[in-house]
C-alpha cells in the first residue's frame, strides 16, 4: 500500500491519468499562490557574492534527475573542491563537515545518504551539509577550498552563482508547479540557467552491476530492486523485465523492521540497489546484494562548457 501511494503520487505529478488531471486542475488556485511566492522571492532577493566560484547543479522538477552523478562527474575535474548540500534525510541539524580533503569525519546519520555517497565517491573533495548554504560556502572558503559545487541550489536566489540545470530525459506531460504538478519553479525558468543538460542530448547514463565489489554481467533470475530514491520506476529501464520492486519514499532511513520484513517476503530473492541506497543498507550485512553503478558520460560536443570555464577563471585574475 505504501509503495502504491508513492508511485501514484509520482504519476500524478509527472504523467497524470484523467482523474489525476482533474485533481490537478482543482488545485490550480493553490499553485497560483505558490507561484506568487516564488516570483516575490526571486524579485526581492539580493545575491551575495563570494571570493570563490559557486556552481549550482539543480533541476526544476521535484525529485532526482541525475544531480548527484553529475556533481560527481564535474567535481572530479577540479582540485580543492567542496560540495555543499542540505543533507536530506540526515538525523542532524546545523553545519557539519562530512569529509575534509577526502577524509570522512562523520557517520551516515549525521550526513544523510547523498552526502555520504559524495564523500565516498570524491576521495579528494570536502563535503559540507548545512541548511544555511551561505554559512556552508563561507566555511568552504575558510577551509581553503577553491571551488564550491552547490547541490540543488537553483532556488537559492540569495547566492550569486553559476547555474547548471538538468532537464529530465522525458519531459513531464504535467507542466504545472506544485501542488498541481511536479515543477518546483515555472518551466520558463530554464532560460535563467547558464547551462542546460538533458539525458540523451547532453549526457548519457552507463549502468554496470557489481557483487562484493566485483563486476558482474549476469543478474539472478529472482531479483528484488530495493530503493528509496525519487522516481524509482526509472531504474527499471536498466534491469530485467521480471524484477520485483520494493520502493520507499526518497531519503527513507531503512530500519531493522524493514529489512526483516523484506527478508521474510522475498526469501529466495537476491537484492539489487543503488549506491545511494547502499550507504544506508550496508549496516544490515545483507547477503547477495548487487549494486547498480550509474555513471554519467558528458557529451562535450553537444554541451558548451566554455561559459563555466570562463566563470571559474574569472576568480583567478
């Protein structure tokens, strides 16, 4: 029931059926109020500038569209990088340095799943979580970082930054903003970004599978996809057709009760999950757990990164 609800909400926000479209139209007055707030926020914000380049990687729709793998791919190209993010799903509040120059300083309860994945994927970077992004960027400056990547920072109008927006591979048929649709900001706001990327045009995803850190080419016949990411059905495109799926809400913290029930309900199944989920599942010592390794390959011929390079160079003068 829980999974059906989350998947129903996902369909409502992005690809609604007739009933969901009717519900969406009834909520349009609330969407209008939401839009007024967004426009006032953007109009009255006074961006703060910093002494180091701040590069925001974001999207306009609710949930994931590849921000974390894109951040990893871009951050690996530079030295003295800091990634700043809110740390959704963490059991802490305030500013924490999750890793410093690759050395992990906190556990996943403090960091949240995305921050820990970034810390493990970027062995030379510094990762900071904070609800207050301005404070986090200042802390990055204090630590001697030379570039800041701001996760999901497009709506942070109070920060002077370089904006990269990711468009979904399949554009939603529902073009409304919350709560009538899945857009957090109007679709026309894509024009405010310095660079736009879209899967299939600006980058491609490559998926490989591993078991106990060894690459595998064949997956078990009885396979359960266990995940707690936004829009989990997108993962099914990379898996066999007969795979079962157990999906939780985005950033869900898995409990022993969750795992015990899954073991009971799927006795003969091997489990496959994402790297983001695995940093939370690792503590349960699950056997036969396969990992999906999703990597991005950016098409430099289709995406012009010169504006980004010029922006970074402008801080070295």
